[in-house]
């Protein structure tokens, strides 16, 4: 009988110690931030959520899925290209003219550019090297690289920027810019479009017209893939 009682007490004692050990071990793992979490369904779900969050953050950071996203190598390529030319303007990013309904001076002197991140980086690099003899860094240019919009700049006759409007046409849809800016001299007009409104796999056109007379316009071709560098 005494042996039986001792056996029962020993069994209970071992069970209690096992529970205490498990609790302390779990506490120790979580408290120290160990990645070796107990294999429970809750831990698995937490890890899955964490992995998804990191995945999303990495995609946003790298401009994942955006046609003009830049790797560090591409950024350095843009920096070096701008550095070679003290007056870099990015002629490779100029849009070709499709058609024009007017031949007057307002529409004769006009160049339209697509402002990809690559063009911005190269222009910045050119300015920095020409003015201050310094080479731009990847960390420096990351501050003004944005992947949530694409902008276009139209260079026009002085004073005419505020008299003109710009819209994009793609697959029969007219896309309005969410932001428009005219420079102080009135010879440059810039417009921003949300990347969520554009299908970069399909061609589009940029239409520039007089606000007072929309029948007077010029239309420019956009083949988005042509401006990937």
C-alpha cells in the first residue's frame, strides 16, 4: 500500500514539474525574442502574418510590380549617366508627336517628357556634379524616388503653361491628372497621374490642348516599355 502511495505521489510530482518546465521554457523563449517558438497553431499564424508584412514592405520599398522601379545597380547607372553630362536633360524620355491640329507658335515650340525615376535621378546627379563637384549616392536619391505616380512635363512658349491643359487617353478612357503645376516663367507644365489608374502594358497618348479652345491640341504617343532603362 505504501509503495502504491509513493508511486502516485512521484507521478503527480513529475507531472507538476513537467508543466512548470514547459511554462518557464515558453516564457523564456518569448521573453528573449527567440524565433524558436513552440509549434502551436497560434505561433504559426503569427509567423505567417509577420512574413506577409515583411513581404509587403519589401515590395513597396522596391517598387515591386511597377514598370519603372529601380534596383541599386540601375540607380548607379542613372547617377553615372547624369554625371557624364553637366547639362543632362534626358532626351531618351521625350515623347514623339502623334498629331497636331494647330501650326501656330503655341504648338510649334513644345517638348514633352515622361519623368521616370531614372530620369529624375540622372538629372539630379548631373546638377550635383556640375554645380558642386559631388557624386550623388543611392541613399540620397532614394529620398525623392516615388513609385505611386508618374509625371510628365511639357515645355511650351513662355507664359503659356497656365493656358493649356493635359490629359491622358488609354483604351478609350480619359485620365485626368491628380496634380498640375506650372513653373514661375510659365514655360513648363507638369502633371502627375496615379499609377493605379494606368495599365503600363497598354499604349496611351498624352493630349495637350488650349483651355479656351480644346479643338487646338497636340497629341503625343506613350509606349511605356520604351522608357525602361
